[in-house]
C-alpha cells in the first residue's frame, strides 16, 4: 500500500486522532464479555429513553437480534458498522473522501486512515479490506449517532 507523504495536513492529523479513539473503544467492546456488552447496551437504551414507549422500543431493538442469533462463525457486523460510521464521520467532520482513486494516491482517505489505525489494535484489515467494508455497508453509515458523543466524552475526560 502506498502511504501519502509524512507531512500531513491538520485535517488528516485530526482524523487520525479521532480514528484512534473510536477504534480503541470498539476494540475494547469486542473484547468485553457478552454479558458486559448487553449491560452497556441496556444502560445506553435506558439513558436515551424519554418515555416508557421509547424505552420499550430501544430495548426491543436491542434484545430481538440477540434472541434470533444463529450458530456458526461470529460475524464482524458491529466492527464493520463502526468502521463505516467512522469513515463517514471523517468525511463529514474533516472533509476527507471515504476512498481514494488511482490519481489521488498521495492523499489520505477515510479508508486509508482507518486501515493505518487498525493494526495497533490487533485487527489485521488492510486498506483494500476497509474499502470493501465501505463499499458493502457505506450506505448504512450513521456517523452522527454515537461517534460525536464518544469523542466529546473522551475529550472532556468523562468515562461512559
């Protein structure tokens, strides 16, 4: 993979920092026990709720997929969703394109930034793989749903 020049523009540096923070939390989540994940999701659903109907809706959205879980190899759906959310966030917040074409190999893209941060977290996914995740799931990106909240909490020192 060809990386752009080491002298990065401020937008790329900020995008790298955001990617490191978000992907470290995602990795921490993946290593957490299933019980711990469910507990955190329930806490988040209750925190987001404004009424009993809203609370029931959030809990139903959380628990129904768990009840219909199929046996087999674990899917990386949560990780992939976090990747596309992060790439979309980088695009909107830092104005960096999600992917790069052959003519712009000397510029950073969201996929390139994410692929550079992943190995430090023990995830072996090259830029081509990140771009494929983006191609398949980019239309499902929800960058404003949880990333700004997470980055705001981390920047102010508040733990979830």
